C-alpha cells in the first residue's frame, strides 16, 4: 500500500498488487490456526465424550468450510477488491447489507485478535505463576506489540506473517509426530464411552454448541479475500490460496485430534483449557505443559498479526466506500492505514475485557451470519453480473452454494434456540445496525466534497 500525490498535493491511496500464493497460504494458516485449536478440544470433549461425535463435528466443520470456500473463491475472483465479505454483500444486496456485514466482520475479526491475545496471556500467567488479574493486562500488551510492528509498514508485517506461520506449522507437526510415536491408545476404542439417557434437545444443544467452537476454530479459510486487489493474479492465486490453505488446516486439525487421543482419552482432556498441554505433560512430565505454553506464545503472535492485518483492511474498505469515516483511508509512509489500524486495535482491546467463551459464541454467530449473506450474494451476482468474466466458477453451484446456505441458516436457527443469551446479544447488535447505518451515511454525505 502506498501514497501518491495528486497535482494539488492531496494524498491518493493505491493498493499494490504485490502478494502471491505464498502470502495467501501464510495468512490463511496464520489466522485460522490460533486460539480455537488450543482451547476447543477440551470444551468439545466435555459436551461430546464419544469419538465418533467428537471427530464428526471436526469433519462437519471442514465440509462447511469447503462449501463456503467454493462460493467465496468465485466472489473473490469476480470482484477482486480488498476489504473482505462486505464487498460482495454491498455489490449484491446493497449499501445496508454491505454496512452490516462490514461492521460485524470488522468487530468479529477484532474479536479474533482478542481471543488469541487472551490465550497468550493465560500462558504467561501459567509460566510465571502470576495472578489471573494479569490476563487482561498481558492481553492488551500483546495486542499493542503487534499493532506497533504493523504500524511500521506492510513489508515488515507480511514478513512476520510468513515466518510465524511456517514456525506454527512446524511446531504443530512436531507435536503430532511425537504424540503419534509416543502414544499407545486407540482413539476410536479408548474414547468411545457409554452415555446416560439424554433427550434429543440435549443432544442437539451439545452438538450445536460444539459446532460453535469448531466453526470459530476453522474460520480464517477466507483470509486471502481481504487482500484481493493486492494479489498479483487474483483469478489464479485466490482459489489456490483458499483451497490450499483450507486443505492444510484440515489435515493439521484432524491429525492433532488423532495425535492427542493417542496419548490421552477424551475423558482426560474434557474440561481442560489446554488439551495439548495435558498430552505433552503425559509425554514430557512436568515440563510438557510449559513447553506447550512457550510454543503458544510464539505461534499465536502469527494469528494476532493476521487478524490485525485483516481487520485493518475491513475498516479501511468501509471508509473508502463511504460506510465509515473517511479518515480511515489515510496511510503512513510505511503503507499502513494508520487510523484504521489503531481503530481495529482499540476494538480488540475493549473486547479483551470479556471472557473467552462468550467472545467465541458471539463471533461464531457473526461468522456464520456473514457467510450466509455472502452465499446469498453469489446467487444475486450470478444474475446481476452474468456477463462478467469469472476466472473461477463455484463447482456444483447452485447446489453446493445452496447446501452451504441451508447449513448456515440451520446453524443460526439452532444458536437462537439453544444459546439464547449469546444469541440475544448478537441480535441486539444487529438491531442497532440500521440507525447506525443511517447516521454514518448522513455524515458521509454531508462531508462529501462538492
């Protein structure tokens, strides 16, 4: 990203098409593999203490992500414009839809920064035996460190992203290899346990709440579309990055689950904040959990870096399209949209005052709601932009896109029915979106140059 001067000396923003498949893969792996894979296994094992159900929700999450990637790859290549999913919603369903998706996507991505920072902070507290009151302090500090690194410019931020994503993949690969070699349990035999009599509603609730955690954990496969106009060859590189990144993440996730359950059973990890730590402690003794915590601190910086880059692109795009204040489009000499960057960091810091599980539940609702709008947008844009070139066409559309749309609507309905408190919070935020939209539009129209 750079600034050029017009003939009158006013700044003009231009996004440079300098990114390739390597960065696309790095940002997808970096922002997908984060807090969720480290926190979710213990939570899911508590609700679904049966191997078929436990592994089934992880596979279901991968299938949902693959259907979504199939649809969004077409949208990203059809409209190669940085900013994320609001770009598609605005073009397909109008200004208000773009506003709602953009704002919820921005807040959700900032929230993802928060969850990664919370896990880093919890690791610091564990390693140095600090009081829990330091969790929020360290969370904020982690966000501020990444914020200042990215403030220097996109070149440094992209280099950090690539290096930390590679380090993260290697660390998890080593962990998987050690667990597979050291463990002696057979997951599908050892962890299949008898259940008490549960009602259909209780089973449905357990599965939906588990899917909330899994969807949050998989979310990130669309990371490259936030940088669409900065990709050298969007028609080729966006699908390759998206499908390659999702395939890599799915393989890693499933191997992590199998590897952990080679060492410890579902019953043993149920309720633990860090299932990998339980397995590492079984292998390495007292130092196992400490080694895992150190790896977490290093690798989750990759997630924070990716989330912050993406959140900045969303708020920048909203400002550029008149759906947020125009001050967010100003960039510094290093190529960072300064006000959009610091605004995103500020939201992440505010969310750090909440609890991890509550943040995850709200984010999962917004993630799926935004995907729902994007899937609808693909149906509309197939008609509106029928004559436009499509470097990638969604395979099996409209059936595959329709299946993803149906799954999204069913998930949202299930969330409202089974997780009333968090769903009310999410719906309340959506309810105030229209007056906020009218206020923003009025201000941008009043400040529009004559």
